[in-house]
C-alpha cells in the first residue's frame, strides 16, 4: 500500500477471524510465496505462472514484506496472500488513486470460504483506517470464482474492459452508507 503514510504498518495485532490469521509476512513464508507464484492453477487468470527457478533466485528472504501485504494463515500455515494498495498505475481512470484489493490462495485451500473470510476481515480493518474510501477489485470475467467472491463482498461493477487478451471486470465497494453512482 503506497501512500498510506497516515497509518502504522503492520497493524498492532494480527487480524483474526474464526479460522484465519492475517499477519505480516515472515521468512518462513518464502516457500509458500514461491509455490503461489509458480502455480499454473493460481495464475490461470493472471498471465501464467513464473518459473520456479527464477522465483528461487529472485524471491527475497521475506517476500511480501511491505505495507498492505497480509499473509493469510490457517492452523499456523500460510495458505494465501492479500494485497491492499493504491491503484496508481492502473490503466482505468475509474480506478486511479483508489484502494485496490488483490488476493492469491493456494489451490488446496479453494472451496472452503477462506478467501471470502480473509477479504471481509481485511476490508473491515481497512474501513477502520480509511472509513470514507471506496475499494476496487479487478478480475477476469472468465474467473467465475472471483466474480462470485466480488459480489459476495459487496463490489458492484464499474466497467468491463479488454486487457491481456481477455475481458476484465472492475468493481467498487463503497464505504458504509454511501450509495453507488
């Protein structure tokens, strides 16, 4: 999360849900970060995986160690990553400068509601830090699971556009009490 100078990072305490912990990354998470970024399943809608050997060479000792990056942990093991950041380089004018939610989860964790639980917890925390700001999310329309998750989390469509040879969906979640345009 660039440009978040008015908050302390990481949060003073990890974010806890019924089943998950959202926390800052640690060196022990490196193998899981490599697995996430090398996974063809995880990167089906993200332009494809990176070669494992390249990741082994280039991945820092503590990957994802930056403001807005949460490790999602289940029973003491990393199962995914959530990213909250300013959309500064986004190609869509509707997204520019807004807070952007992204996530990656290991395939073995899919289908259990962990992504929804983790995203909702991160969005709730974000609302306490930035109560008046909308959040955006972009996904390929072909990614039906991500589309369902966006709807479940309360994102509404701003626009669809073509990028990376696929139709993309850009949604927005407004702060509590604000009405969609």
